């Protein structure tokens, strides 16, 4: 419980948050993701592995690191949204994030 009495809850699972991070920060590394999310690299590796096996992200080798990007044609795996691609949901979030970043840079 939080101090004000509101229950703590999350809209996204850890895997979903890693997916969202990669969508908003293309070419992220495991180290980038772990540092920004406050997770261990080992935990991020597990989530990235799940997302890769599900066809939701692609990896690109860059020296000794892998860099990750969302596969926008990849499917959501939850049965209530079967048949919906990641593009449907994540494209709007990516566009909004870019607009926000552009507005902040012009200040």
C-alpha cells in the first residue's frame, strides 16, 4: 500500500515494460535497459529472451553487444488481443514520445 491509501498496481508486466522501453529507445542494449529500469542485467536478459522467442523484438549484433528493436509486425500473445500487432499499440506511443522529446528540445 502507498502512504495515501491507494493500492499500488502496474498496467504493464516487466516483460511489457522492457518491450515499451525498447519501442521508445530503439537500439537499446541490455545494459541500457537495466540501468534505466532499475533491474539487473540478468533479469533483463530473461525478459529479452522471452520477447525474442515470442517474435516481438529483433536483435542486431554490435560488437560484443546486442541491440534490440521492436518487431512492429509481431503479435501480442495475450488471448484477449489475439491478432493485434505491436504496431497497432506501440506506433502511437512512439509518435507521442517523439513529439514530447521534440518539444522539450525546442525549449
